[in-house]
């Protein structure tokens, strides 16, 4: 186990609200913050940007990516107008509906999820207008810059989420269900240990379970 007295006190997680595995990681990090006195910054990356122009994607996944610009654009626009604190608030409100709630399978329902999340957080309902993908507009530029920052930290051959700690960043962890209490802290210790090992890049096994949101 890592020496807690030398552990970092801050981390940054890059998320896409549509990714169920990022949701699992975010719930785990919230537990880590309770047992390791960790301050977390929440930032946006985008599955839609990550997979832009890629061949071989299924029609259903491509449809999800086409709709996926909406949630991240609204988070970016809300943070621009109302401060960074709303990123996590909107993420929680959207993610609870999308993942444990099982919503968002159609473009119309995904749009409704965003509308309800804005209401939950007390943000202006007209922010939903920012969901429409407009390549090259101010929101798109800021979104892509945030996404690229995650890629610059960890490399291109990854997905969501990305966690950055000091000068080390890693993809994942991909875990289900999200560990709680001290078990969450121990996984954090292990992630810091392997991610901070010079020359370490990957450890993986076949995933046989889907996200368990319990």
C-alpha cells in the first residue's frame, strides 16, 4: 500500500456523461475522496470527439456518438456561464438518469435528460440550445481543447475516463461495482503505485460483467 503521508491531495477526472464506465469510476473516486482526503477536479472529454472519423463503428454506436455532442456541449456552456462547480453537478444529474436510470437511448430522451438535469441544478433552461453540434463555434473549440488536454496527458489509445494525478495520468480504472469505503482507498493506492512506476503502461484482463450501478 502507498504511504498515505506522501499521497497527492488532488486529482482530475475527465468524463463523458454518456460513458457508463466513466460513471463507475466517478462513483469510486467520490469514495476515495472520503477515505484519502482527495480533492477532485472534474473536466470534460468526449467520446464523440475521440471516435470522430473512425471506420468500423456499428450503426447504433455511431448514432450514440452523433447524439453524444449534446451533453458535453451543455456542460461546457454551463461552466462557461456559471462556473466550473456546475460541471460535477450536471454530471451527477445527467449520469443518474443515464446509467442507474437507464434513460437516454433515443435522441429525444437524451435531450429530455439534459433538460431535467439543468432544472435539477437550477440552471437556465435555454442552455439546452447549446446541445446542437455546431463545429467550430466557441463551445466546440472549448470542448475540443478540454478533450485534447486529456489526450495529451494520457495518449491516444484510450477511452473514457482519464484520471490525472500530478504528472501521471491513466485510463480507468474500469471496475464494477464501484468499490466503497476503504476498498476504494486501497484501489486508489494501487493505481498510484502502478501508474507512478517508470515504464509501466498497461494491465488488463477480459471484462465479463457489465456496469453494476448498485
